[in-house]
């Protein structure tokens, strides 16, 4: 039974960087694509990025493209979200989730609750 825990959030100034980690327990990450999502107060949940189980493909929402990079280290049961050039609008609770794939592409909706971490807060503010 896969469990995911996010870490690495915190307060950072605009233009700064953070690296989030999604750490798995109870199972390995080898067979899972992992998506990153975020939710700001009063906003809908937003898909941010995803990485396939075999690093075949990645996805980034346009607003973070070129600034965020997701990667994985299956030996460490960890998926990362490296965030650069952070903006105040990046402020949100960030979640990772194990997602389904179709032809190697992440399906970023309809994810059961048991496949989510609890989230880590990223605050970008001066």
C-alpha cells in the first residue's frame, strides 16, 4: 500500500528556489507515475507537473514551464520538484500523487484520495 509524504516547502523570496521531495513508503515508486499538484487558498486544485514511472515523459503546466523540473530517483523512492525563479503566484500547498498513465502519459484527474500525500506549503513572499 503506497504512502506518499511531501517535504521541502517553506518561505522563499520571489526569484528564489526550493526543492520539494515526494517520498514513498509501503511500496516502491518503480511502477508509479508521480504528479505534482498545488492549491492556493480559494483556488481550484491545479496540475503542475508529472513524471512517468520510467522517465519516458514529463509534463509541466505552462505557468511553470522552464522554471520547474521534476525528476525521480527510484532507488531512493523519491520524486523531486525543483523550483526556480519562484513567483508569489506559486504560493500554494503542493501535493504529490501516484497517477495512472495512458500510453506513458500521466492522467492528471480522477486520482483516488489514497494515492495523495498530505501536502507541503510553499510561500513565496518578500
